[in-house]
C-alpha cells in the first residue's frame, strides 16, 4: 500500500472516533516512521492531514478509497462496544503526498446505523 523499502520502520496508530458520545469508527493508520517521527506520542486531532502538514511538512493532495461491507471482528467490536459480527462499512484509504507518493494507509471501520460516511477532502 505504501511505497517504502523492505524493512522500513512504520508507525501504527489505532483510534476510536465518536459523534457526540456515540462510538462510531475504529481506525488503523499506518505511516512511514521516518516521515512522522514521534507522531505516536502526540494527541491526535480530528484533522490528521493538517497535523501532517503543520508539524511534519507532509501535504496530502489526494486519496483513493475502496469501500466494502464487513462484520466486526471481536477486537473491533470491543473497541466500538458492539457485538462481534455487527455490520460495518470498511473504508480502505491510501493518501498521497504532494510528490505523488503514497504516504498514509488508513482502514476505517464505520458503524452506519445512525451515521453516514462522508468524504470531503479539501
């Protein structure tokens, strides 16, 4: 998914997002450690792409996404406080930097019973 050399060190960020007080998205984000040193020790804002730009000098200019219906695994179900097997929308995203190289791989698992998935990248 990412254009990195074999053996390159990566950072994996897991986060749970909510709307109000309702848990709705579990995200797993993979980044090249060399581009984002120390990001795993930071509080993550809602808008990661602004953080990438302002702190790490990495500007995201486009993304590609694949969507698929899946059932919640036991691990994801624990994070979202739902039953295993609950239907989720899986959004598999690759984000590209200004140099055209893939920079971020993100898989978001979204509950859609009370919310909609909207992608509006500017």
